[in-house]
C-alpha cells in the first residue's frame, strides 16, 4: 500500500502537483478553507470544488478529513476559530453540508492513523469510556468516525488551553503539537496537520510515533509511505 497525505490546504492549489501519482490512497488532512495568505475568495471556492470533484471521481482512493477551520462552517455557527470569513460563510457551509458524506474525522490503515490534529493519550484517557463504546476490532479510526456520526461528536472538537480553548485537552480536530508531541498514543503511527512545521517532523520509534506534515505554507511536499 502506497499512502500519500496532503497537509493543510487553506485555499492553495499546490495539491494538484500530485497529478499522476501512483499512490494507492490519498489523504487530505483537512483545513481546506480560510487562506493564510492572499488568496481571493473565488479562487478558494474553485479550489475546494476541485477537491470535492476529485473525491467524487475516485471515492475509494481519496479521503477528506475535517480540520478545525472546516468544522466552523460545517457546523455553523458552532466551533468558531480564527480566520473566520463571514462573507464566504454561506457558500462554505452550503458546500460542506451538501457534500457532508464525503468527509470524515479519521483514516486508519493498519496501525497508521490519520487525523487533522492528532490523538493524545490524555485526551483518549479523558474520554476512554465513550471512545471504547465505539471501538470494534481495535480500529480507533472507525471509532472516531462513528462518534462523528453520533450525537456525542462534540468531544472531537474540544480545544485545549494551548489553542485558546476551555477544555483540559484538545481532541483530534484541535490538539496542539505541544499536547501530542510527547503524549502520542502507544501502538499507533499518527500522521497529522494543524500545527505548522518547516519540514516533516516525526517523534517516536518503531512501535509508536506522530508525524507532523503541515508544511504547505513553506514548501510543496507531500508525505508518502509504503506499507505491506
């Protein structure tokens, strides 16, 4: 299995440089909107529509994960964060809600777990009883997606103090690098965006790790790995 992951988009179309990739599966780790640099609204919308079309044309090969900048439009007016664009909100919300079935919270292959921001041991422990209610065959990714489809989804969107939130720990859409870099789950190799880094950074060993891939503000580079 050749996996390719694309960091936070924020309106950029650099993801199109994957054209021709032979990757078996492509994961966008979220934050499709709220440009961090001078990208006009119409360009952001067109780019987002292109990503949605890409997913629709290759539904089994492409996974779209939700980021914190996405959920503020997906669940408007809840879960607000910085960068909110009031003028574009109606369009963003319509695109997210009309295509809600294209998005998920997590993707897991073997012990590799992809989310927007990462799962810390402390956050998992804080909600362990609820998470394990949804666990089946030790597939944490499936459990997180099941929680997202439930009325208990709000735990996924918790933000800790490091991101200006009021919760003890950040969830997989909001956790800061400071929360996860030394407190990643044992037994998983996580791949996340959300926390900007100058180049891919991996913490961990052969048993457990977390890799940060939000580099697209500085370079066009995609995370790739070959797995059996």
